[in-house]
């Protein structure tokens, strides 16, 4: 497995085109792997391997693409379209790729990490009795936090979101005036950067169909404790939640700052 990072040159038209279209960016990411044959969803490979990607919009001029993949990517086409091709060299081709497996093998039960995840938090609802359920996005921060804090989701994912020490909570008992747990106060978790996306779905011949893809994405930043290293490794390499073809599901970990330990 490999973890790769590419920085967009947001001043270039090619970068703006890719950043405005999740489908175009997904196609560009998958084009980095000539030996992977896309499945029907376009997210994986014939052998079950999966390519995950995520955009981190840290600032207007700092947009980073992260990719987790079974093979080392060749992002030359991204550098030519949306990077700094004149600055690329054999030693610094315009993106960075590192083996991911050694890091995954270092995960141990009980270790604590800072994490980032962009996801598509959804739930199933039934508007009328007797009707089939429909997948619907969570639209409020508290419900979006509920989605990630779901005990079954955390257990399957191999992690547990950390709670803040009592002396760092602003509200007594972590409650609001509605007497409901205030997740942002109780947990080391923040939800931000909600994006409401709607675009025509492309057919097999890359032409637009009448069907439109509509989804809501949010980014979670927080801290977690590893409860099951094997399950967490699967989460980090297979993704979490829906809409993986559109930049959702990729969780990354970084060591906690010394002051936070």
C-alpha cells in the first residue's frame, strides 16, 4: 500500500476544472494506475484492491490531494494539467509517494492519534409507512457527529473517538440547554467544511446521463484511540462510509502534538 500527496496549482485552469468536478478528479486519480482495471463503481480493481482519495482545502492556494492505493501512482498527468511541470525533476516529480504498509503495521491497541476524515454521513429514512427506505444526508453538525460517533460504526472501524477531560469541557456534564449531549464539547471531534454537491452522472462512454448525483460531504478532525488494529487497518485502506468514488471515506492519522498527549 502507498500513501501519496499532490499539491494543486490553483492558478491553472486545469486545476480549477478538476477541483470543480468530483467525477473528473476521480477519473484523473484512477488514471494514475495503469494496471488497475476499474470495477463498475470505478473505485476499485478486479482483485478487490481499492483506491481512496481526499481533497484537503487548507487555504485558497493550498489544496492537497491525498491518495491511498495498492500500487505506487504515476501522477505525471496531474502535474502537467494542474501542478508545476516546469519545476518537476526525476528526484522531485511533483508529488510524493511513500510505502504505507510499515505505518499500518505499527498501529497498536490503545495508541492515540489525531485523525482527519472526509465522509458522506447518511442515514436511511422512510417518509411514509409501507414505502421503501431512502438514503438521506445528515445536514446538521450534531447529526453529522452522531454518524461518526455511532458505537457500531466505531467498533467496526477499530477505533474509539476520544472524550475530552472534564476540566476541558465548557458545559457541565457536556450538555446543552436542551439537556442533550453536546458532542463538540464532550468529544475531541470537530466537523467542518460541509459541501453540497450536485452534478450529472457520467455514463460508460463518459457522456452525461439524466441522473444527477447529489451528496453532502463534511470533514472531521479529531482524536481517536485504536481498539482493534486489524479493523482500523481495513478502515484506513478500504474507506469509511459511502461515496468513495467522489472523495469520501479516506481517513488519515498523524501523531498527536506533544502538548496534547
